C-alpha cells in the first residue's frame, strides 16, 4: 500500500503520485514550484517550461530510418483515401509503421514527463493533403476525464513549409476556457 503523502507538506508528492492532481502538472498554478522540486534534467525542465507556456513542443524523433518509414506509410495508404475525404482513420490498426509512430518512444516518454501519467495512443488520422481547416479547438471532439489530459501529436511525413498544408497552433491557447457543444447551445452530430 502506498503511504499517504500530503502535497501541502511535500511538493514532490505530485511526482511520486501524479494521480493526486486533477490537471496536468504543467498547467498547475504551482508549476514553477513543482518544476523546481521535480528532479528533472535541465533539458526536460526546458521542455516543460515551453509546454506550460505555449501548449506545444517540437520534438526531433532522431530516427535514421524515418524517411523510409514515411515513404512506406505514404505508399501503403495512397489508394485508401476515400473520394472527397482526404483522411484515413485508424491506420494504426493495420499498418505497423503508423502504429510505431503513434507509440514512438520519444513521444511517449515526453508525454509521460509532461502529464505525469502513462500515455495511451488512441487514434490516428493520416492525411494525403492539407485540409485547410480554419482555427478550431478539438476539445469538442476529444477530451479526457479528468479534462486537460488529452494531447494531440502531429508527425509530418514530408518536409513542411507555408504552402503545403502545415499545422498551425496559437501558442498559449491551451489555457483558454474549454467550451463544448452545450456551452454553445448546439447539439452534437453523432451520426458518424
């Protein structure tokens, strides 16, 4: 049995038992104190600070075989994109390279550090072209209980520039209030 730890007396409690917090530690009002007491190496402290401030990180996967992996994914999915729909959902269920990227150790280790919990990849969406979506929040489509423990990960399979459909994000927007359909007086479309 785990001995009781009072986080008011020992700020390391959240690192010893992260389930004590109902929000990610990087979003806590006590983030700086938690960071000082985290024992994380300086490189991870820098990542945690950037993620806390901006709500995003750019990671280098360090995979020498990435171009080969990306090429296999692109080739295998090329004929699977439905007419008029530029996405293939859940390719992880039939393509080992997609599954490998979804559970890439660098991504999983980083998420584990940032959220203090064991990450669980649960969905993949592969696009063959940019969707040109306007700014939006995915909270109305995906969220965790407790809230704020869902994180989107985007892995580009080709070089990205401003003309070929890059993902965009508003730094700091992760701290905005969360709204769902009921907040907006709307009924969700559950036909899919």
